[in-house]
């Protein structure tokens, strides 16, 4: 078993499950990501995706494949395309994504975490992006994700040095949103994912799209952004949110799915 996708109510969990290799990502695993993310995208009951590992989030790409599948310029290009497509599948998902980071989060593992909207880490997690140790130039879109999160100076230090940084440093530079004791991480991720899933999804979707537009260089609202405003004010969620506020009660958004309303599992 390498990747596992489970759903429980409004939260889907993608687990990297290759403990013998510290969850190193193989070519087949990278190649499977677009299909798994499409399943999350197409499931209307799912509102949030959590990406997690086990003892380790992921030690990166499977280096043992570099002398076979990634051998030569053509092999490297084909392998790089699979990595890029997998990362983009996460980064472009229209639903909120949370990386729950434990242990090593290195190279391709950090690439996956950076593709997520939020990163919540255990206090003993370790981070690094190491292409400078392999003679590889880091992909443009993944480099942009890193720069967007930590800024150009820290992005350069991380990429130039290939050094491993601890969770406290990751929190200080903005690489992660939160750090918690290892035994408290799962509960916090569950709480955060369920909180986001309970919010008005028209607001969550709109916020994600606008933030992404800003980080992509847009400075002013346009017709596409104004359409998001219009969608919101004409939505049942807006009417319910205002009514709940005036009535001093918790909103009951009609599109919300309770945590125990559905469950299913698919595995790749």
C-alpha cells in the first residue's frame, strides 16, 4: 500500500503510506495523485482534504529510482513531469487542504506540504528541500509556492543550502502555520478541518480563489472576482449566516455535511 484516500463526512484524508521507505514518493505514487485529487474534487460531500503520513510525512522522492526511471535527460524530464502534475493536482484543488506534518518532510515531501493551503506540524518535524544535493533545479511553480510562503530570502537559503530545519524555525519563517506536541497534532488537525468544513463554503471557496489570485500577481478586482461576491450574496449560505447572526445562534448551512453522515475508502 502506498497512498490511501479515506473519507469521513466532510473531510477526506490522503495518507502517504510507505513506512519502509519513510514515505518516499515513487514515480507511481506521484502519477496516482491527479486521479486521487480528482476523486476529492468530484465528491460534493467532501469539503476539506487532509494530507498526512505516519511516523514521517515524507522523506521525498524515491532516490533509488533515479538510476532507473529517472536515468538520463529524457527519464529526468518524464519523472519531473509526474512530480509536477502530482504537486499541481494538490495545489489547484478548489477545496481547502491541510498538511499534517510529522517526522521528516524533505524534498518532494516538502513540495507536497507546500502545495497545501495550511501546514500544521508536530514539534519534532524536520524540513528541507534538497535539489542542490542532487544537481536538480527545483521546479518553477514549486519554487513560487516556497517564495509565497517564506519570502525570497529564506527560499534562497533553503534551496541554496539544502539544510534541514526544525519545526520551531519553520514556524518562525512561516513555512508552517502551527506547531503542536506530537501527541496533540491529530486532534488539532481534526478540529481545524472540521471547523473549516462547518463554515460557509461559498466564503471558503471565494477566499481561496482571491488569495491565490493575489499571490499570482493580481492587484485589483475584476469581473471574475466580482462574480464571487455576487455568488455569495445570492447563496442560501449568506441568508442563513445573516439569519443566524441576528438570531444569536450557530448557523446551519444547508450544504454542510455532518462528520458521521458518510464514510468510504478508496486505495491506490
